């Protein structure tokens, strides 16, 4: 074993001890460094971790980045990309479970945490619909469409048709703004009002339309826009 390998092994052992004792005490690049070390065991992963964080603007941007974008960074292979994405998937699974445990309207912060973790840093606009039952429990979380950096097509009839298929009592519309600014556009407001009107005729309520961005979120209901 080379001196370099011995140094790396000792450094990782110290990182592991700190991680197990006090995860909050590790810096972002140290968390990513250790995560990468599980996929690239015989290499110093600190420089690569710092490169990734710089490339994607931080740990949130890195975890939510598309696999193909992460793979473009020199030094990243399929195994190391998968390590990044499994960490993101595990975090989302935990946050989604918290949302599913209680009525959504009584668990609003958990919902926002989940949506921001999943959508705030996504590079393309993505629209999803949360379907709720009569007790406002989440019964389905579905992506309706994904488009370009500033537009994803949404059709009122498709939203309502799917709600009828699932026997949804209510829905919440959600989409992200890749620009980071969650301020609603005129089109966002008009679309929401159209879905509300179509839903009323069939007894399907629209509780809200939430816009997610890296800079925060906007609730159209909370802003009095619907």
C-alpha cells in the first residue's frame, strides 16, 4: 500500500468518525467527499467534491442535478453518479413519507420541504399535480409535463380527466421556475383559474397552485390570486 493510500484511508476514517458522531459538523464538501469515497474507494475525492459543488452551486443543486449533467464532470463515472442520485432519492423518500402521514393541509411545511427538495433546482420547468382524497390525504403525486427552461405545457382537460380517473376530491397544482424566482406569471394565474372553474363543475376542488424556485416559493392561494 502506498503512502498516499495510507493517508487517504486515515483521512476517510476520521471523516467517518465525525460523520457518525456529529453529521452536522461536516462541511458540505466533506459530506460529498465521503459519499464519493464509497463509490471511488482508492482515490482522493476531496477535489472532485469541491468541483461538483462549484459546478452545481451547492449541495442542493448537485443532488437534484440530472444524472447526465453530473456525468459530464471530469472524474465522474456511472458508479459515482449513482452514489449522488441515491442520496437524493433517499432524502426524497423520507420527505415524501412525512407528507403522506397526515392530511396535506395540516402538514403544509412538510409538503413545501418535499417539493423544494425535488423541484427547486431542476433545470427545466416541470408541472405536477397532487391528488387528495376527501380527508385531504395524498393519494397520488404525478408529473403532468416537463418542458424547456421556461415553459411546460399544461392542458386543463388532462388535469381534470386524470383527477376523475383517480376519484380525487381535491388537487394541488405545482410547478417550478428554473430561473429561481417563484413569482407567478399571468399565464400561471389564468391556468389556475381555468382549472378551478373546470373542477367546480365536477366537484373537484383546487386547493392551491404552488410555484417553487431556488429563491423560495409562492402560494397563489396565499397571495389571494385565486
